[in-house]
C-alpha cells in the first residue's frame, strides 16, 4: 500500500520579486509562461532568464503537436531549472519538458511512463486557483494524433518546489477564476469520495471544499465580478490543498466524462467538469445513496448552512451562480457523439474510473451524458 507523502516543497511568498531573490533566478533558468505574465511580473526584475512563451505554440490546452514543437525548440538551448509561471496549460507543458531527454517526443514519453526521470529541476508558480497541478505528478495532453485527451503521470513529473503567491492572481479574468475554482471544487469532491483516498488525503480534500464553498458563497452574496478577489488567498490555498487530495486519491468519473468535451469541443477544462458534475453525482446517489457521499453532504451542509438533504442541490445552485451552466447541446455537442464518448471513456479513462465512488458501466455513463444533454 502506498503511503501519503508530500514530495514537493511548498513555499508561500507575498510577491514574485521576493521569490526571485530567494531562488536567485538568472540566466541558467528557463521561464515558461505567457508573455503578459512575463512582462508584468518578471521583466521588471531584469534577471536575465531565458524564456519560452506558450502562445507562440498555439492557443488553449496542451496538445501533443504543441508540446513536440516546444521540445524541438528547446533542443538547442542550455539551461538548468525550469520555472513554470502560469495556469494549467503552462504547468502541464513544463512537467513534460522537465522529464524529456534530448530526443524524446510526447509519444516516447507516454511509452516510457513509469520509468521517466527528471532531466531539469522544476519550480512551479501557479497563476490560477484551480488545477492544483503544482503538487501532482500528472500532465493532461490532448493527443490529437490519437484522438484522445489523456493523462501522463509519473513520479518524476512532480515539481521540486511549488511557489504560492496570491498576487499572481491579480489579473485573472472572471471566467478563468470561475472555471478554475470549479475545477478545484471538483478535485476536492472526487478525491474525497475516492475509495483510493486515505484519512490524510481527505483532510486536504475536506478543507479545500469547505474553503471554496464558503468563499464562493461570500463572493456571490457580495456580487460583482471582482468580489472573489477579496478571497483570492483562500482560493489559491484551497486549489493547492485539493491538488494534494487528488494527487493521492485521484480524480474520477467527472473528469473522465469531461475529457471528450475538452478534446472534441474545446470546452475549457473546469467548465467541462461543471457540465458533467451534477449528473455524475446524481448517478452516484441513485446507485449508492448511503456511504461516504453522506459525509460529503454533511461537509457541504455545514459550509453552506443548509440541511444535508438539500446540500448537493444547494451546491449545484451555488456553482451555477459562479458560472451559469447549460446543457451539452448548447455547446454544439452532437447527440450522436454521446455513445462514442461513453465507449471512449470506458476504453481510455480507467486511470480515473478506478477512483469512482461506485463503479459505472458504459450504459450508466451514457445515461449521465444523456441527462447532461
Ligand atoms: Fe481538473
């Protein structure tokens, strides 16, 4: 049985400058980020770091083509540490680059999974409050060449340091806050319910969920797109704790069912989770109404000051106020896709499905898609 451990050193700073001074970042470091982030936080420090700007390689979440192009570009560069400053895409790319030998492609890395080793020390500075990816060993790449979005997970992909700096969230647009905090909420719920969790991982999942729900509630009551910023430090911590929870216990059916929506229809990761969340939970309740899901309802009830019987419905309604949900049909999803998605999920997402609260058949997954449609 595996034990719970945190291998990534987690540091907290007030400003990027303080971190840059302490870490003595300089010309031997490669900073992977968006150009806007570089200009705002890093360029004024004149550190002389080498840079790689993600937007040069394409928009949206990472694809195998995008990462292969980056690996190609880096072949001629000499650098030691990789410092990833960004959201899920930047972090996922950096984790892959950190374990790639000079001639590796993305396909090679998937073939070598389980025996990868760290080539460059990796420091991650998240600029969203969602993925928790700074403390997990997983990168999710849309393998366009294989028509599937799937995780690449190896212990070597864990960051050496995760650096948490609240003011990195300053310029986060509302929609990215909303989708990333929904992602973190789903991480906390899926890892809490996972049969592969342990008492310690559930402490992180529970605290993450409580913090997100309380801060969502206060933000929604305050109204205004910037209301969440009062609680930015809490959202950032909660996304990190949820990462520690799911880094051990795993995510499950919500993420598994959401992946085809991301790979085929390019719905952002957190939003695609939102679209599947309610119907996966309803299926869980239908199949196994008593069990750990009742502990989850109690946590939600206490956080939102409602009764356990209404807890999940109140959560769906609160999430809808954070970001309005809609049926899959409104995102252009074709009805004829649903059986294909259900089959693909069973075929390609067993890494996640093994963490389900209850086992789900292909027919039940299809039923979930139909309910969300
Ligand atoms: Fe996620």
